[in-house]
């Protein structure tokens, strides 16, 4: 008997592993991130002004750290808002 678990029978075992589609890197092979370009940096923040995680943006770890630093610099220079504006 080749059951993996006592309650399972035979070869019907299939793990619930989701295979996601690989995201296209929005920065391509660019090595530099310009903190003075707020339009580019807003692509990596959500509507509340939070920095989006790597799994959503599709960046490499090195590029994600550069983006996070650039967004923080731009916030201090008031190029990018810290929080979103209320529409009410």
C-alpha cells in the first residue's frame, strides 16, 4: 500500500500547492532608482501610500530595497505623500 496518509487511498494524493504566474519586473535591468521621480515611485505604493511588497511588484530583493529607500527620501522631500488624501 502506497498511501501517504492513513486516510488516503492509493495515488489520488495531490498537494494544495498553488503555482503562481511569474511577475514581469517593471524596472527591467535598470540599476538605479531616482527618488526625484514621484510618478515612477507611485507605481510601487498603494492608494493609502504604503509601499507594496515584492510579491506584488515583481521586483528583486535588491531593487525592492532601493525602491523603499527612494520612497522614504521622496516622502521627506514632500514629493510623495506619507498618507493618501481623504476624498470626503
